[in-house]
C-alpha cells in the first residue's frame, strides 16, 4: 500500500513539475520592425500600386473580398511569390497538410531570395509542427515566434491545468502582409479545409485583400504583437533538436505538388479568372475608408485596458445602428447581455438578422449549446435567425456562382456583419465571450455601401436557399424550415443532427461554461 502511495506521489509530482516549467526570458530578443513605405518603394508590389495610391489619396484603402476558397489560397501564394523585401505572417492555425506545406515552402523560397520572413503563430495548434517550424527558424532570413507558448511540447493538457489563466488566452488574429504594400486579413486560417482542398469539412469563409492606408495599420499592429510579452522566439521555447531540414521541407512540398490531389487542386485554380487577374496585376480594388480594429496584445495576458479592446472600438466607429444589423458568425454565443442588446435594437426599429451554423454544420458542439440556450429568447425579441445547412463537399466542384459566401463550404467560418447598409466588418472576431474577453482579434471596418448591400442581398437571395430558418410556434416551440425544390420542409428538432449530438448539446447547455465559449 505504501509503495502505491509513493508511485502516485511521484506521478503527481512529475505532473506538476512538467506543467509548471517556467517561461524563458525575453531579454535580448531580436528587434525588428515593418519596413517603411520609403524602404519598399522599389519593390514589385509598391511600384504596381503607386499610381492607384496617388490617384485615390493616402487615406484611402483598396479592398477586394476573397470569397472563393481556392482564390484565397492563390492570393497568399502570390504575395509570397512576388515579395521582395518582407513577409509578416500571423495566424491562429497553420496546418501541416497539403496547402499548409505549400505555403511553408513558399515562405522558405522567399527567404532564400533574400526576403525577411517573420512568422508569428499562436501555440495552441502547433502540436506536431515543431520539426518544420524549427527548420524554418534555422534559416538566416526567417524568424518564428510562438504566442503564449506551451513549455511542455508533447503533453499539453498539464500546462492548461497549471497555467490556465494564460494558456486559455489565445491569439486568434490572421494576417499575411507582403512588402508593407499588400495584406490579407479575415477569417481563414491556413489549412486544406480553409482553402477548398479536401473532401472532408470545407469552410465557407471570407478574407479581404487590401492595399493603401490599411496595410500600414496592419504592419504597425503586427509589430505590436511581434514585440509583445507573449511572443517568444521559437528556439527559446523548443530546445530539442529535430532532424528535419529545409531540404526535406522542399522535397515534401515537391512531392505534395506532384500528387494527384494537388494536381487536381491546381487545375481548379487555373479555371479561376482571378488567377489571371493576379498575374497581370489587374485587380479591381474598391477604394474607400477602412479602419483597422484590433485588440491590444496585452489581452493575451489579461492586462489590456477596456478602451483598447476591439469590441470597444466597434462602438466608437459604428455608433448606434438605425436601420439594420446583419450578422454572420460561425460561433455565435450572444449571452444574456447580448440578447438584451439585440432586443433593445429591435425595439428601436432596427431589423436584426443572424446567420450561424446549424448543429449539423458546426464543428464545435459546446459552442452551439451556448447559442441554443439563447435561441428562444432571441426569437421572442424579434431577431431573425438562420442556421447554415451542412452541404455535401461535392458542392465545391459546382460551377462558381459568385455567391457572397462562395461556391463551396460544408460549414460556416466567415465572421462579418453590416450596419445600416453602410459599414461592414470583416475579420477574425466571433460573436462569443471568448472573442470578446479572452482571445485577441483583428479586423477591418469598411465604409462600403456596395459591400454592405451584398451582405443584405445574401440574406434575401442566397442564405434562405442554403440555411434553415428558425422560428417559434404560437406556444413557443422551436421549428426549422428549409426551402426544397418541391416546397418547404419543416423540422421540429435540430435538423439532420443525430440524437446523441442533440443530447450532448443539451448537457453542455447545463454546464457553467458560457464565459469560456
């Protein structure tokens, strides 16, 4: 018996010792900043954009929505291929799959050409990627940093238990900036499911390719995160030497590119007129006022002031809606405060419409539970609710229809909203407590009536054909309607979701976890 106690004691002690490894010092961390406009004036992108920027003025930004998944991938590859001075890249998730490997190699090739590459990744989803990240970090022109890193690399859950207040806060920002001249921000992470390159889950998403004034704002914001107290140089976190080299990365990328799956994917890219537009620098930007909103990176340590948070910046820029609010969010957890805010808007005569994932389409059942428990209250308040259907992945092979949410997608991942058909937000912010209070986020508020009108048209023309409309009966029972070729199909429980999944959502809804969702 005593021997068992000793063994258990050693196990518990080992658990706490591994989970409590201290963070390395940031003293002497290399210093670097985004290149100024003058320093990149002779680059390919800067010279191509200079006439447009002179025509539209220094305060305007050119924007182009990246709706189709494969075009969003092609745009990132284009930035990496033609960059001549710098690539500043910041992501929450970077998969080590086909498109992730191709983009890793694109960064490597750029660095070999002499481009300075700064890669900042949130460390929550890097499990299994240490060898390739270490190989990239070994290149003289590439520096990799990890945001809120785990010091124990293989078994990460002890870290959550022993350092939960820090590790529960993640960097959810996404940006890809070349030569301080062009940038891509939005909802997409890097991985096959975000770029339409898999037959499994495909995300319907939205990014913005931007030129002009907004690019400098993104570069300045990247520098804040790069120099923040949460960003650790890779070699100070990962000390184990992995025998994975840049030569092996190049061979792996070449092998992937030669595969039948990659060849089929590249062929689909060739069918897009957008690729030819990129190659000929014939990008039809809309030039207008764009304001970047971003959380202070100190939010990653719970030290940001309320006034520096993205959600506070929304209020300052947009003010109080007068006509309508049209919101698209894959993870929508309004909380009681959100329900009351939406109810107040409706009472003021503002039409509020929301599209989120149905239970069958969501990839996070616990988050759906946080939404589902507020669903009746939202409907009673007068909010119009739609839930994205889970479409078969074959839809990605359909002819492009230039829908606002793209021609592919089995699950919603776009995060956008429009206000009064004037302002449109596109970025990484989900309408849930995690985005508001825990994770750091980034996005653009765009003064574009034309883009806002596209959101509005989507709710009237596109969304009803691809989403369930959620309603209440006279005796307050939920039901869902779906437009079918033969008429309207009605459901009295979560459509196309298994009993077990519905039970799991009910169980999650009883747990006191809403603030973590």
